[in-house]
């Protein structure tokens, strides 16, 4: 039969059988059944064989549980069937030693080659890791992976390599020691000046070296993990370090330095000329980096300034203030002021540097330099002083008597400071500081005088002793002028030549400690201080422009009075009947004096209560018995 719509001529089937379609289909089915039967038998046989093989492999894995599978070798040593301990023992007994011998690192030049034993470096087989791999072979992974591994072991054996290891810390320490022994710091070339000459000398440079730690360590690691036996030797990698300043650079700097000092330099000021010799100019040159990677000569400004001392002294001139002329208690005129001068060292130095730099650049003599001078203005000029003259009067004055004796170097220690202070002008707002104005020196005529030491008088214990008569007198004159008072201290005991509670001692000691006496001109006009002395007294007057202020000084309040006694001491140091007053009896007490200064409107502008504690001192009269 033919399916509808299909044409299948007999010739189109390519069959020689002329049987009908039904007959042909039955025979074909029989053939197919026979083929299927044969194929089924073969597949069943193969399946049974696979099952048997799998069962064998599973049994093998179970049989070798905890042991190394058959055919597994480490570095050529058969470990089949061994557990961990047995495998490690066999490898330890079988593998050739790798920790014997020395490692030598060759260094360049004449440097000694450092060595270290391989045992110290801990070179050895990594047996534990190799056994781990061997034990896991055929036991780890999926069933298929394990089966494949077992088959490979049974068929051809499995080779497991045993890595060589070392002590990383020991190697690092060895390399560090070699690096330290190899290190050589490069030394730059430099130029040095021979003092007092124009000679500059080049000191040559030297190269340095440093171990290339990374490259050397990598080479050592490769050698230690290689399969070599016995001694190991290899070359270290050493880098050559170049100096920052080469000989050529230093030589160029030397030539530039010579250009700075090739010719003398002329300095000029009004009425003066100075020639700076080349040897001095050479001493101004220093060498260093003007920018990264450079080395060149430079003119050192500080050295230039230091060399200008003589120039500064020659041009220096102190400004002179206008001087008030007094007669009696009046100011009658002024002596004219004059400006001063001072070397402008910074500007002069800048000009010198520019001249020398230009000369060096053009290879020509330096251009003469005009010295820079700063004009100093007097603090009180003639016209300003003259304007005050008609208005100036004595604001306050005070006089203290004294007896010339060895206690005051026979008056010199009082008269000299009075003369030093005489004529001092205090501008508005300026402070008077006794020790800034008075200079005590034996060269100026001061001598030993009295000092109160440990509660007793030493008649000649201090240079300038007795000077307190001067400081106390000036203190009282300034106080009565209504000025703002500053530092003040009373004496250890009361001296009856001074007003109670208003004495002002001054002193200095060798440690640098001092007691000062100060006051401030808090008026709007200059103040003139006049100091004068006679053979037995010292006087200070304060001249100024009155502004209506009024000074009120209270009567001293005296308390805690302690009377002194007089004692007699017999001494063989004096001739019989001769007497010497070593100490006068002086009563002790406390005093308070209040000083109030009012302005023209009656308002208080200053008020100070001066407290003084005076110690009691008993008198001592010495009578001779000698």
C-alpha cells in the first residue's frame, strides 16, 4: 500500500526483493529483534565489567584509607601503602641531604666575600607538604576524580615533587649584614678657601656603592630552592652611587669663585674711601646649592655685613638733642640739636653683592659702591625745644645733705651720678630708669662706699656705696613733680637724712639681681632733670610745663616702734682710749605715707601709699685697749 500523496515506485526503493510490502515488514522486524538482542547482551556485559571495576576501585580506596595509594612516589621514592609517619621516615632516610655546605656571595673589587652555612639558612626538604599531597592522592575530590587518580597510580605511577625551603628570616638577616658591610656613601666634590688668600681648591669626589637588596635576595632564593647539592656561590648585585657634586661641577664653581675675588672693591662715603682687598672678598664666598642638583659659589651677606664694622664706625654719628639752658630756676634758652648718622648695613650689603655679581658676570672690575647711610633724627630738635622754653618752670625739687666720708668715697659716689643725670631730658611717655642712666665704674671716679649687709653697715663694702643719697633725692623731686612713680624700695634701717617712708635705695649684685628706681613722664611736654651737688649736699630739680596738677603728701603714719640701745665693745684693735662708732643706734618701725596727685580739675590721677618697714639696729661703740 502506498500512503496517500506519496509515490514510491519499486525502482525507487533500491530493493531487488519483489515481495509485497506486508511480507517485507515482517522480515525486517525479525532482523531488528536479533540485532537488539545481540546489542543488549554486549551492553550488559560492559555494564557488569564497569560495576566490577568500580567495586574494585572503591575497595582499593577503602583498603588504603589513611595510607598512600599504590604507585605514588615523592622525588622518586615509592611511598605506596605507607601512612604519614612511615612516609616521612622513608623520605628522611632516602632523600639526599641539601643542608650541607656553604653559601658564598661574591662582592666586587677588593671586598671580602661573605659566607654562611646552608644549615644556618635552614635549607631542607619540605617533607610534610609532599606527604600531604601524596596522602591526598586518590582520597580527595569527587568519586570520578578519585577513580581516575587510582587508575593512573595503578597504570603508570604518580610522581610528587618535594620542594626545597629555607629560613626566610635567616636569609634576610644575612642580606642585611652584607648590605651594611657593602655600603659606601658617595662623597661630593667641594671647593675650599685658603684663609687670607684668594686661593680656592677643589677637593675631589668619590663614588659610593650599595647592595641591590631586591636583586640579590631574588638570586639567593632561586639558588636555595634549586636542586643543587653542596656549596652554592653566586655574585651579588652592587650598584654604584654617584656623588651629588662631581669634580667637573666643583671645578666650574671654583672658576666662578675666582671671578668674585679677581679685583679689589672700592667703598665710598662723604669724606671717606675704603678699598676692600681681594683676599677679603674671597672670604665672603661660600659654596652650596642654589637650586636642586646645583653647586655654585655665593656671596654670604652676613660675612659682608661683618666686614663693614670699620665703615660703620667711621660714618656713625650720634644725634644730638637740643639742650635746655637754665639759670637759677628758669629755662632761658636752648643749644641747637644736630642730626646723627648710622651705616645702613643691609642696603650697603645689597649694593656690594650687586656690584660683585655684575663684575663676575662680565669679567670686569667691580663698580665702586656708595655706602648707604641712615640719618638719625634727634628726639628733641631745636625748634620744638625753643617752643617750650617760655613755659617751663621747676615742677619739683629736693635736696639731701650728706657728710663726706669713707661711707660715700668722700662724696664722689654721690656727686658723680648727679652729674651723669644732669641735663637728662625725658620725653612725654618715656620712663626714667636709674640703672640705665647711671654707670658705676672705678674708671669714672667711683670708689668703695657703705653698704648694709646682714643687718649691719659695712663702711666700704661696695663700689659706689652711698649712691642711694642720689637716688633718694631724685625720687623725692620726681614725686613732688606729680609724675607717675615706678620701682622704689626703702633701706634696711631708717636713715634720718631722708624723709620718713620716702627713701629709695638702689643696688646691684654679682648675680645680676638689682633694685631700681624709676618714674615716667606722664605730662604732654618734655621734662628736664637738673642734678647738682655741693661738698655736703645733692639737689635735683625737675623742669617742665605745668598742667595744673597738685601733689598732696600725707603725714607719715608710724607704728610698731622699737627703740634701739647703744652698746660698748672694748677692742685691742684700737689704741687705748681711741673710739670708733661701728654702728649708730637706730629705732625700728613701720611707716605708711600716701601720695595723691590731682589734675587741674581736682580729679585724682595718681595715688600711692608707700609702706616701709625699718629694722631696729643697736648702736656699737668700740673703745680701744691696745
